[in-house]
C-alpha cells in the first residue's frame, strides 16, 4: 500500500492549524499537477510538431425509455411517494464517444445528456483524458477516466472506488457500469510483457476535482499464467477506507470458468444502530455509532461460469460482506423500525417517528445490508431463433430468504436499433431486507439507437 501526501513535522505544528494544512495540501497538489503536465506535455509538443494529420472516430447512442415502479408501503417507508419515489418516468439519454489520435498522442471523451420527466436532468462528462505513449510499453494519462477492476456480476468487491447505488439497473450489462462519472486522475500503465502489466493513478480531491470524494491512489499488478489458463490481479489502494484486493480467473476447459474477487479494507462502511434506552422523548429513538476504524473487513465474491455450445451462459456466485449486519444487529434494527412505524400509525410523539424512519432509511441506504448472498445469472443470445437475447438474474439474501429477480429481453431490429424490456421484482416478507424496498415491481421499455 502506498500514500501520496505531505509530511508533517512537529516544528510546523500543522496538526494545530487545519486551515494551513489544507491550504498547503492544495498548493502541493497544484504544484504536482503543474510539474506532471509540463513533463507529459513536452513529448506531446514533439508529437504535434511532426508531420501527419489527426485521425478521429465518433460514435454514440440515443436512448428513449419509459420506466414504471409499482410502489408498496412498508414499516420503513410508510409513504413511498412522499419519500421521493416515482411511479412513472420518461427518460431520454444521448451519449457521444469521441477519440482523436496523432502519432503517440490520443484523446478520449464520453459526453452524456440525461433528460427525465421526473428526475433532475443533467449533462455529464463521464470521461475526458489524454494519453501519451512514452514507449511501446509505457503510457501516461491525465484527465477523467473510468477504471474498473474485478470479474463478478452480482456485486463486485474489487470495484473499490465505486458506489453500487449509482448503477442504473434498467441499463444492460454493456452500458450499466460505463455510463457513470469517472475520476479525475494522473496515471500510468506499463505493459512489461504479454503476461505482466502495472497500472497506477492518483485522484486528488480539491476544488472542482473529484468533489465529495476523498483523496485516492491505487496501484494494480496483473499477471497471466498461460500454463495454467489463469490470471491474477493484485491491488493496493488509499482512500477513506484503504486496503488491498485480489481478483482471479481460472479456465478449467473451454466451457468452465472459475473466478473471484476479494478486498480487505480498514473501517466499516455503515453505522452500528441501537436503541437509545435512556431517551425520555420517544421509545423509538436510537443511536448511530461508528465502528472501530482500525478494524479490517473482508468482502468477497466467488463465482462459477459455464458456457454451452449454443452460446448460452450461466453464472453462479456466492457473495460475503463482513461489513453487513449480523442477525443480532438486524434484529435490533428491525425492532427500532417497528416501534417507530407503530408510533407513526397511532399518531404518537408528534413528528418524531417519521423523522426517525427517514434517518433510518438514509442510514440503511447501501446496495446490501446483510452478510451472505447468492447470485445466479442466465444468458442466451437467441433462445427463440429470431434475434432476441434473454437475460435472467436472481440476487438472494441467504439469511432471510428475500431477494430480487429480474428478466431482460432485447431484440435488434437492425444493427443500429435495439428494443428492450426489463422487469424486476423484490420478494420477501415482514422485515426481510428486500421487503423493505418500496419498488415492489419495476419495469422499463426502451429503444436504443446506435450512431
């Protein structure tokens, strides 16, 4: 693991002057960027001075969709619409991907305009970076880039700097992880051989760069073992929850693939929630405390994939998240939710129960809240022999037996027009995890035009 930053000395007493420390870090970051840009842009100028013309390529999509949610109230969310959930939304997304290159210099960009009838419309710059080839084996890049590690489909423990809640599940596998903001970074990639590579980057957080995110740094080493039909990636990373990670794949034969992703990070990513036994205001009051920030937590996903001669594929995965709540912790949380739901239904304690439920809903806003899960995915490129692909998934909580199941059908009218249907339902009862999701049934109809 490594860390980039300022060294504090006792004589400077920076620990007693946070404002000065912050300004010095910002100044150092700016100096570092200036030096880096000067170094990187020097060969750029040489490349631009040579004879030759720029080459470029542009493509993109226009997407139209209609999304519907069948909302259902529960103890945690007694009024889904008041909480901001929408029943019907029309969306339109335009995305442009641009690449330009000349000699050893290359520019890449992904621009996205997302319009919605119910949500905030926004224009996004998902990627915007320059890459320069110092040699055939060493590349430098600067700008906003989307970098992903890991193999898992259900939940990816090695996508360490990404919040799964940012994923739009109505999008297919090709677009879901791609159409999100990247990180503003300085980085390199070294291809030491056909079987060994190293990638590293620094993503500082200040001013308009990586707003709302911590300073981050990462280095990854990937090695292919051709003799064993396997590959391994090792990560070391620094952010608010630093740690290490490992990803592997192993081909047993042409049809069977074993894979897995593991991360070990310092600090728990959620509050410990317990009843406030000493509260004299409301019996539904609770305490939210952070865990020991020095403790290490494991997150892992182990998978198995089988590909049939028809091209159909089935994936099964087991996912474990030590950050998740134990049965004992979840029992206490469920009790707090039920007490506040009962007080709200009977009009007790003014607006305190509603406020408590809103706070609980926010605290439990994670992609998963428990520890043990199973995931199954089945895909067939054309099961009915007329050009329509089918994908079905099940994400199952192995502790309370609740889960979410989805089905996606896509039909290519032409090579440039795709029609799609997506349906997802949450299953469970009582205080099961997925029963507490308000969108009981979600569906989407969409048309995507490829330019």
